[in-house]
C-alpha cells in the first residue's frame, strides 16, 4: 500500500440511545446512534407482524363485488369457444 494516502483508523466508541456501547474502528471517531442490534425490533424479536390474512380478506371483499358481473360473461363465452374445438377434434379422427 502507498504511504501517506490512507486515513487514520483508530478505535471508536459507539453509544446507542438505549444505553448500549461497543467499540469498533472508525475514521470519524466516537459517535452516537439511535438504534443498535440490542434494541432494534428485528434483532430482538419484538417486531410487530402485519396481519396479512386480514388484508387479503379485505381486498377480496372489496373487489369481489366488481368482479362478479364480469365472471358470468366470461363463462358464457367459454362454452362457445370449447364447442368448435370439440368439433375440430372429431373431424380429424
């Protein structure tokens, strides 16, 4: 490595808002953080889980009403499309 181009990398103390402190190395010296691994909800297991099933049910209730009129129209077209395909299969045999 070239001499004189790299910054100093001394030990630094990191202080969290929860009171936890730990030592690492940093070019900016000692500093404070709001959240650390001891108090972050993801790492502590206290994160709030979202009720996905409730959201899906609400989505289906909201949009099933709008999709219901379109569904019978699609069903009416489906048998008509199947009939020629069945005739074509019989003609080739």
